[in-house]
C-alpha cells in the first residue's frame, strides 16, 4: 500500500510539472506618449518621423525574411530597397509606446517593455551600458544563475546614424507569469535608443522568420515549451483598461463573435483584408495588411489613401499627410474576415494643426514605399479586441465591450 501511495505521488508530481500552471494571464498596458505637442497640437515632425520609421520597419522585416527563408515577404521592389539599406534602423521609439512589465533571469529582474506585434526580438539594456542607459532598469547576467552568453554579438543602427552594439544571451523570461526558458535576446552594451523613454526595452511578438537573431519570440517559445494554456495572446488598446492577455482571451472586454482571417505569410502578422470604405463608399478592395501594435497610425499606399481622402475633400498638406475640418470627421470602416469595423472619431484624427482647433490631421497616411501593403497600427487596434492565434496562424477581431 505504501509503495502504491508513493507511486501515485510521483505520477501526480510529474503531471503537475508537465502541465501549464495557473498564472496571472494579463499585463496591464499604458500608452505614455502621443503625436501631439504639450499644448495639444499635432506634431508634424513626429508624424513624418513615424511614417519614415514604419517604412524602415517594413523594409527591415522584408530583408530579414528573405535572409532567413530565401523567399520574398513582399513585392520584389520592397525587398530590393530593404537590401540596399544594409542595416536599417531597428526601431523609432518615439510616440508609440504601449508598455507593461516582464521579468528576466533567476532570480527575476523586472523590466518595463514596449510590446510590438510588428517585430520578433527582445532587447534589453545591459548592466555595462553605463550612463548612456541612465534611468533604465538594466539586465545583469552576472546576477542570474540561468544566464548563458551565446558568443554572438549584434549591431543596430538608428535613423540619426547612431548605433548600438550588444551580445546575445539565453535566459528565462516571464510574460504574464508564464516562464520561457533559454530564451534568446539581445543585451545592449551601449546606448540603445530607449534612454529618453520611460521603458527599458522592446519585446517583439511576431514570427521567427523576421528575427535578426534567428530566434523565436518569447511567446512562440512559451508555446513550443507548452507553458501557456492556449497558443494565443490578445490586445485591448483603449483610453483605459488596456491589456495584453496571454494564453487565451479575456471574455469581459469584448462582445460578439470573432471574425478570423488567416496569416498569409508568417513574418509579421500579415493578413488579407476585405475592404476599406469611407462614409459608406468602398474605396479599397482586397488588400494585404500587417497588424502592428508598435505603430501609432495606419499607413497605406499613396494612390489608395489619396482616393480615400478625396471622397471627403481632404487636403494633402505634405506628402502622405492630410488635413480636414475637425467638426466633420468622416466614418471610415475596415472590413476583415467578412466583418466591418468602424473607426471612432477619436482614433481617426491625430488632432488640430493649430490653436484654432478648426483643421485636424487624419491618422491614415500615404506612402510610396509600401505599395500594396497596409499597416494597421493602434489607430485601428484601439477600435477592436484583437487576438493573435499562433496555433492556427490567424488573427481575430471582435467589438470591444
């Protein structure tokens, strides 16, 4: 009887270890910056910078995808431009910060992170970063018993021609309480571009094929290690109650049924959309789109965006940037998975151009660089609850509660 009892204890212990354990499922998110000046006006310089950063990110992802897979992610011209850029800017950290906390190392060190579905890799400032990382929590591998130096370095460049270098490590990383072991990430040895921000680093949530390190994202590692209840994560981005929900969806923040659309290529979260319309008139039909929490706008190809704004007599005040009366905001709807999702006036407009408050800047911008590719950033995501389904390689959208 005693031996039977001991056998049952061993079996139960093994099951307990093997199965995902209960954890907090969500990370509270806060957006700490905008595209406006302190007096509430639109900062056109920030918008221009953000458009350029989004274009560079698209090109960088195309180059990484081709390098890792041997295939083209987008059209040949985008890939060619990306290759010509060499080491493209890693990230523009201004004005797009949905931030929350993660932990890394043993014992765990806590970091404030910018979560980005448009990239894959995790970057943290290192303990030897010095004064150039002033104000940031720095990852100290010497204080972690599970840290492993991988013997590989990286270099990234920024749009101001500055650069950061660092080493690759493998260590445990916890996301919403779920622990990924031996996760590869970059540790910066010098200024990494985040020192002026109130967060420490960046966590990508896209696919391995666009990783600079040839590594899984933290979430994909959690899935491969069986550490989460379900292979999905979801975003609620809103003026209040924003969260990243890990290992499932939060039924209290949405209503209705999800409209799903499959991922067309596993690089960024790239899908095919049905239509984009304005004031009840469809302007764009069947388009490719990337769902990107790391971008604070919607970016589309210049001809389609021009046609969209022409329907409401908006004025292009500079390349890809349109102005319209603040008191006559149009209704824009984006149809995905057969379901139409309207954009609120609050998200569709960046804000006024001057103190009069009569003319506003639209949050949909045109670009000659993206061709037939649309980027649906948080201007879109703040209007829906978005689930990223790794297990079925699809993205789902549903109305917020």
